[in-house]
C-alpha cells in the first residue's frame, strides 16, 4: 500500500467549501427569495402553495447534483493525475446531459402541471390552493435548465481555480431575482406566476458571468461537442447516483410531512413547514458544501493513493461541520421567532408553529452533517451497500417513520422532532455496523475509514 506526502491545505479547503456552499445555495436561492416575497405580500394559501412546490426544487437539485457529485470524484481523480483532457471531455458530456434531462423535466412540469400539483399534495377540492400551486410551478420550472447548468459547472470552476466566477454568478442571480420579484409585486402584478418567472429570469441571468469567462477565454475549461464521450456516463453515475438517491429521499420526505401536516394542522402547518424548508435551504447548503469539498479532495487523494490526505480531509470535514453547525443551531434557536415573522409577518398561528419547528429541526444539523460526510466518503471508496443504507435511512425511512408515529402521539411537535430523532438513529446504526464489522466497540479512525481495504487492487 502506497502513501504519499499529504497535500492537504486547510485554508484552501475553507476557500473551496465557501464556493461550494454558494454554488449549492445558488441552485435554491430563487426559492429562498421567493418565499420572502410571498410571505410578505400574499396570504397563507400562497405560502402553502410555495411549500407544496418545494419538492420540485429538490428534484431540480437531484438532476444537477447527480452530475455534479459524479464530477467531484471523477474529475477530482483526473486532477490528481493532472489529466485536464479528461476533465474537458467530462465537462462536454455533463453539460449535454444536463440540458437534455432538464428540458424534459421542464416540459413535464409545465404541460402536466395539474397532475403534478396533485402529486405534490394540492387537493382538487381546494381550488384556490391548487390554482396558486400550478401558477408558481409553471413559472419556476421554466428556469430548470439554467439552475442545473450552474450546479454542474461549480466543481469544474473550482478545479480550474476560477472560483470567483461562481460567486459572480450567484450575485447576479440574487440581484436580478430581487429586482424582478419587486417589479412583479409593485408593477406587473402577475401573482405567484410572476414570482416564479422572476426566478426563471434570474437563473438564466446567472449564466452571464460564466458565458463571459468561456467566450473571453478566462478559463482553461472549454465546451466542444466533439469532446462528448458517452462512456464516461458510467463513471459519473457510479459516484453521482448516490446523490440522486439522497435527493429523491428528500423529495419523498416532504411529501409525507406535508400530508401529515394537512391532517394535523391544515394549511397553516404546511405554510409553517415551508418556512422551515426555506431556512433549511441555507443550512443544508452548509452541510452539502462541506460534503462536496470532502468528495473533491477524497477523489484527488484517492487518485494519488494518499491515505494520510484522506484521513486529514475527513477529520477536518467533520470538525468543520460540527463547529459551523453548532453556531447555526445557536443562531436559529435564538432568532427562530424573528425568522418566522420574516417569512410570514402577521400570521400568528403560522409563526407559532414555525418557531417551534425551526428550533426542533436545527437540532438535527450536527448529526445530519456527520452522516452526510460519512456517506459521501463510503461512496468515494465504493462501499455501495453501506452508502445506500445510510442514504435511505437518514433522509427518508427513519425520519418518515418517526414522524408518522409521533404525529399520532403528540401531533405537530412529533413531526418537528422526527429529523433529530430519525437521523440520530441512523448514526447509531452506522456505529453499530462498524463495531460489528471490526468486532470491537472501540473505533479508531482507521477502522471508521476502512483504510486497510483501500487500494487492495
């Protein structure tokens, strides 16, 4: 087994992590801004409609995330071998795939808006809620291709050391979205459809800095159709499909939660959950940013057969996530009521439900981030069965089962507790699995990371 001198740099790690967080948050930034405008300028029914469309944003992240996560590992390994020709071939392939898949998805959401909104939980009996959900869905879905492209380009620009263009892209998206949301509310008055269209415009505007960098040759990256080599699909999906499973689980979870809330607290509960979901867009960006950077480094160190570097990146990722998420827990716990008022000022029932929900939801952040990092690591080293199990338990099965059980016992509070309890149970499963595998309850880093099984070929 060969090890090389560690090339891990903590300053570089933090710098890349911030860009990863921005790139991931950029994919959901439009929804976050929309929720603020909807909460202030429209009623609870509109806020509930926004909440019902949230799974669509997760599905969009699934499309871009599968390709992006696959790129993290495949191109990370190529960068470790200084193989830039392969990186540009992968770039051409993932952009093409991204466009094809996202266009089909957009057509489904726009042409089939009525059945899609029913699937999302908008009852046909509530005409107003269903109509508002359809309006927002159609307007928002038109921007899917641009959202996906920004997501998949983020790791390429990091590898090319051109992180500033991703930051510029997010800033353009932010400014344009706020501007057009405001214009819609004050001048155009197109309701939730106009809010959705504002998101679409901002998503396409975010491509301007990226297009500028490519046209003016400010990057080593190049998109050429002749570079497309379809055989790379296997490698990309080998590492990226786990992220797809993760996001698919996170699509199903809110579908279950929304239905439970409709039964226990009606539209107010769904509106409160939309506020929690909006805040989670930020908190999950922190967790995902750290996990994505970890995958990028692990892929690079795996290509170098650098065990020391792998151990350093996992330790640093977990430590960083614990520190950042601890700070977030304190901030959200203290400011929960203010955050709830920010999204739904004047709707006291919704604010009350969301305040409690936020405080209980954020308690899961630390354990969730540890599970996420370990799952990504096991994916990088091809421990697929363990990766699948962690992904399904952590993001759907445990949370859904706890939510269903506790909703019958303590109502809405039980639903809000489902994340911290369910994800803690998942971490316990991981520790028990590793203890059984190693025939010991004392787990060293080598045992947790399975370093004796690396590079056995």
